[in-house]
C-alpha cells in the first residue's frame, strides 16, 4: 500500500479590501496600510488543493483530478472568480478576506465534496510572493 | 554601433471593472460579461517597459535600469498599485480600463521621462494568458 | 489612433513523433534522433496568438479575447488536445509535426476566423526552451 | 545538528495513454475520458526529488546534487525521456501510467541509489496544474 | 482555532565559490567541481520564509507579511544582496556557502525577529532546479 | 514559402561586477551603485537565441535546435557557466559586463556557427525583471 498526495491548481481573479467594518478608515489604514484602500484592489489568485490517499488499483488514481476540478469549479471558483471578495461571496460574509481566511473558508467549501481520499491542504497564492496554506488542523 | 533593446518588468495589484458609464448594467454585461461585475474584480498586473538605443561606451548601458525603475515607480506604479483603476487613477479618468487602454495610458505617463534611448514598447500582462503591447505607433 | 498588439495564450497536451514515412526508421533516427522514437513522446504545448489593431473606442478592445479564446478552442485546441499529432489531426495530415510546421498549420486554422484586427503572429512552445513563431510572411 | 531537505528538479517529455488493457476502449473512455485516446497524448513532465539529511561538515552538502542528477539521469530519465510510458519503459510494465503510479515507480528506481541522506519524497508534475507526491509511506 | 502556514518569498543576487580554505584548489575541485572556480560564480537566489500560527481574529493575519518583508530585508537581504557570500557576509564567516548552510544561517538571522507565530521553515532556491529547506529541526 | 522564427533558451550561472578599471571605486560606485561591489555578485542568466528561416521541406526544421544547443554550449556556455565574467572569459576582455554588452558579445560568438537560417536576435535575461535583446543592427 502506498499513500500519495495529489494536487490540482486553479486560477481566479478577484478584488478585495482589507478592513474591519467596525473600525474607522484611519484605524483600518493603520492596521492594513494600502491594502485597506477604500475602492479596493485585486489579484490573480491561485488555489492549490491537495488530497491524500491510496491509488485505486483499478484506475491508478487517488481521485480523478477532473472530479476535483469540478468540485473546485462548482463550490469555489464560480463564487469568487471575477468577484469582489468583501461583497459578492456568501461564504465570506463577515470575514476579513486575508489569504489566511480565504484558505480556511475554501477548505470548508471544498472538504464535504471530496468523495475519495482525504483533503490534506489548501494553498492560496495572493501573489507569487505571498501565500498561505491550511491543513485542517 | 549597435542597437540594443533593454527591458524592465514590474508588478502591481489593482482592481477594475470593464464598463461604459453611458450604458446600463445590462448593456455592459452584454459587451463585457463577468468583467463588468458591478463590485469589480482584480489582477496582479505585470508591466514590461522596453527602451531601444546604443549602449553608452562609458557605462555599457542603453539606460541605467535603476532609472527606468524609478520613473516607472514614480509616474506609474505609485498611481495604480493597490488602487481601483476605474476610480482612483487620474490619468485613467474617462477611459475604460482594458489592457489595451492601460498600456496606451502607461506610454503617455512614462515616455516623457525616459532620458536616454527611446521608449520602444509597453507590454501589460493582465493575467499570464491575456496581455497587450503598445509601441507608440 | 493607436495600434495595439493583444495576446492570448492557451495550453494543450499532445504526443508526436518526428519522422518522414518515406524514410526508414534508421534514416529517421539519423535526422531526428530520439524525437523519432517509434512509439512517440509528448509535450505540454503552449500556443500564443497575437492580433494587431486599433482599440474600438466603444469597448477599448482590439478584439474581445474571449472571442479569440473561443476561436482557438473550436478550430485548434479541440483538434489537438490529448491527441497524437501524427495520426489524429486532419489539418496535419502529411505534415511532419515540428514546432515550425504546427505553428504554420495553426495560422491557417485560426486566421480565417479572426473577425476584428489582423492576426499578427502565432508562437508555439514545445517546451520552455524550444519554441517557434510564424507571422504569416 | 541540523536536518535539511535538498531538492533536485529535472524535466522529461513522454507520451502516455491512460487505459487498462483488460477493459474495452469504451470502458476505458468511461473511466479516463480523453486521456484514454487510443493514439496517446503527451506531457512535459517535471520530477522533483527530495533527500533529507544532515549536511556533511566537510562539504556543507546533505548530498552533492550532481550525484542526485546522475542517479536521476541513469536510473530514471534515460528510461522515460522521449519515450511512450505505456510501451517503452521496463519498470512501468503492467502499470497504468497515472501521475500517482509514475511517482511510486520513480521512487523504486531511485531510492536504492541514494548514497547519502534518505530519499524523502518524489514529486511528479504532469502539467503545471496536476501533480502527485509520494513519500515512501 | 485554525493553524495556518503563511509564506513570503524574496529575491537576491549574490556570488559565491564552494571551497574549503583548509584544502588546496585541486582538492576543492575534486569535491566541488566547477562550483569551486577560483573567481567565483553567482546566482539569482530566492528565499521563502514560512511562519505557522493562528490568524489573529482582529486582523485575519497569522503575522502581517509586511513585517516579515521588513525583517527579511533588514536582517538578511541587506547583508547578502549584490554581495559575495564568501567574503562580504558577517554571519557566513567560516561557513562553506552551500544552499544547505545558507538556509540554516538565514534561520538564525530571521528567527529571533519573528514577533507573531513561529518560524516553520526557510527554503532557499539556488536555481529553479536546486534548492534546500531547513525547518529548525 | 514561410518565414519562421525558432528559439532556443539556455541557462548559466556567473558572477560579475560592473566597473570601469580606469575609474576609482568611488567613481564606479557613483555610476553602478551596489552592482560595483568590489567582491562581485552573480546571477542565474538565461540566453534566448532566435534564428529566422524557411523550414526545410525534408525535415520541417528551420534548423535542428539540437545543433543550436550544441553551438550555444561550445562557443558560449562552456566559456561563461560557473565563471566570473570580469576575469575568466576571453571574449569579454576589456568589456564592462552589462546585460547589453554580454548580448552583443554572445552574438559575435554564436553568429558564425549558425549553419542554416539567419541569427535574428539574442536575448539575455540577467534576472526575471531585467533583460536585453540584440538583433545585429
């Protein structure tokens, strides 16, 4: 028996603003700097889903990555791509859309729909240089 | 004598919405699809500036790329990074912020400040797969 | 008026074998080396389409890249993705599938369907390090 | 003492077809979709080998990566580069060449020849977006 | 409660030479090959810092990555960028500048200044294909 | 007949220092800043060679890129890889090793050995963000 980790990466474009609505613009600027700019800014995000399991001897797959692609599309990308993460996304209501928090929220969206293997990690790239990973711990 | 093309690439994150304020949301959606989503979306843009000229025999430079970096920072990046391109940028007022139009506008911002060589092209990447180049023609 | 070059990049996976069916395996090996291996090998190809034109003042687009995406999908990617380029592709019949020849053939497939602007170049990446560009000359 | 993980990445181009010879083409298509296309397709694969150990105080190396490069070349790349993974590779006989299975097979090929440190993981990229990692567990 | 790993990546250019001053040039060449070339060679290094912790409910950050950027700049990049790693860097005195040893030394430089979360790993890329990771173990 | 541009990209690691030996260290620092650091620094350079011509009907090649690879290796890479560009390279003697000057010098090294098609351009990447192209004009 062999445990293998399989990965599927996908892209979306979204805008966001880092701010806490309970604070003033000045207080937000102190915490978040230019990231709290009132009219928002945006990113080409990349999400990387990792699933761990043993390859099925009949298919050689831990899970068919086309299935993962479809889950990712339906439960995550359709809701965030070309959207404003502060306003347009039901599962981010009341959440400051930092990379950390989006990764945790993505886990909750995707985890119930992984039918084979176990979701192991969600990595979210905000830029090439800034990213976050959540492993369900 | 030798003509050399030198390039400097830089990054910025911004949000935008493709729409024409003279049209309704429905008409905009027909033209621009999801890119006209009212609350905007965003990108990690890359801009690539190309300057053509003969290397100065004293320095070996067509132009010191640190100078280009500074011009790019002062006259372009400071005005667009972590901004909303529809609302926050003086030199984009009244312009639909497509990749094409941002590249042309960037040329106008940067061209007057290139002190050595001649600005040859501005390439603007909206995503890895979609980009535009303007050569001042 | 301003001439802008817009680019759309896309991906496909295909197998091929470099060989001339009029020659023996030995003669093919002499010309093409390991690339003529009888059972084929393959690549993750990238194709980059460039269209030149003036942005439409109503939309800010030279051409809507979603249109280019659709043309590329319908007339090129659907015919080559997950295919064997020596056997499965009607528009490559009788053509040795080098990067050069695939780029020329792609031009012929795509050019008639570009409704705005003019097709300027097709670049085809066989690997990160080997690629070819055809400009219709 | 300090445990360090060192990595060596390499490239190969190969074709493959996902199918189980005990099933019909139709059954294979149902499981593997376009990946079971009878004439095969291909990829630019990347393999990333990770070895864990303490740097040798005399050299500062966990293991000289040139050694890893040579092992990888001799026991893996020479057998798969510019090959058809279903037909040409002795150590893949009888194995459906999914990313998962190739990663496990690569481990078996490489592990006995790692003379310093311990092989920690093999990561195999089929495309930029689909990959698998095996850690010998 | 949720444990998240956040990453910050940065770039520096440096020269180095792999050699042990207690050995002759010939002995060094035998161990390090072309990497011991007396006049040195160089790389565009990338360093990737990972910090693990729970997002602060007030900010959504494990740690503000701008803080990490500043620590990295002040205690590491300012000392190595555009430098010779054998000669110019106080914290590498007496250390053979292999990727392994630079990663361990970077950990010592950076770890005391991480004010929130815990430093989890330092990954150092010497090239795209050769890299090392240290996790403080 | 069809004109095609074929490209081959390759990598080398080298150190350099930007300075003019006829000037003092202070004068050099004024012109070149940190790039004139006395002990040098270094880069992972990429060189991209472009050759234009008509594909040979017998092979489908403008020129076999393995030939280009060999020319590049023999007349350029062997002389610069893992070297100090100020000291170790015969064809750079007396030349300030800026990206511009290295690209021109590479043209002179490579051009006489291109047996089919015509050398069209040499692009030299010093980093991902700084590069230069020479077209023999």
